[in-house]
C-alpha cells in the first residue's frame, strides 16, 4: 500500500508539475529516499515558470527533478485558477535552511557553489553559526570561469552529500541536470539568492511578507533597476499565461 507521503500530489502549471506538499511532507519524503541515485530538488516561482514557458531545456530539467516546490504567491494564485490549492508557501530561502538542518542531523556535509567572490565563504561562516552541527565540505564562487568538469571535480573531491547551487534560474537548474549525477552528491538544489541572503549581502524581507508570499515586493524596492522587469512585467505576464493555460485545458461545454 502506498503511504500518504509517497502518494502523488502535483499541480500542473505552464507545463511544469509542482508538488503539492507541506514542509513536513517534503522532509518525510527526503528521509524516506535511499539515495542510490542522486536526487534533485527545485524551487519554482513566477519568474522560473515564465522562463520555463519559453525554454524547453529548463522545463525538462524541472520536470526531471525529484521534488519541485512552490515559492511565492504567484503560484498560489495560479493554482486557485484551476480549483487547486498549495498547502504551504515553500519559500526557497526558508526551506533551504530546513535542508541544511536535515543535512546536519544526518551528518551530511555541504558544498556551496555560486555567488560573487567571497559570498559563499561568508555564507558558510554564518550558516555554521546558525545550523548546529553543519559541516561545510567546500565552497566555490560562481565566477571562476572553470568548466563544468572542473567544478564537478571540486564537489566530488570534497565528499559533500548536499550540493547547494546559487547561479540563478535557469543556469542553476540546467547545471544540476547536467552535472549532479557526476558530482557524488546525494541531493542537489538550486537556491537563487540564498547565499547572498545568508552572507548578509542582501537583506531578507520581514517575516510577515515571507509568510504571505510577497517577498518580491521587498526585493523590488531594494533592487528596482535589476528586478523591475522580472516583477513589474513578469508577474502579470505569468498570471496571464496561467489564466490562458487553464482556459485552454478546461473542459468545453457540450464537448465530448
């Protein structure tokens, strides 16, 4: 008999299947895997799905992931358009902390890959302080210019079981899809700006904004020049795409 933890709970949004799970259900699934093969976890928000709608390789990487988690209010609205509902907003920056706690409890070491020079090092120092027992096996910034093969070898040589990649979408998902299997890691996840937040380079939004799924508003105020197109244009474009997608897939009245 299939347990409730393993039962499929997915919502299709713009061609990507997103898991419909609580935080505790995700952790239970992570605990239940044998890791005979490496597992990939991906976060998707409105920006990620806008990219995936135009990028077949990103869409394939997301659908090939073992877990795809909903991040932000845009996905909640899109799900409700189809009569569905996500039980929680699994914000990537918050849930990645749970992943690090999960790793520490199992004595898994972690490799931090990405960010500007110095960011991964600073994040490692702060994360060791904030997550008791966390072992950081290695760090590498995202501007080395090294080939995939050399970066993968760095991770493999470190012996890390959890690989955190902060290249931003779609680069981090595509990189993991290509390279996770060769890295020796048991679990790989793309985390966007998580290392910037952890290092203190970028401030997080207040907790209430995170809970409401509107951290994007705070980030837009912080970095309007870089993020205005993603949010001011991208968010309405995502909702329009989601509405059209739902309308196209809705049963036609009088149809067969």
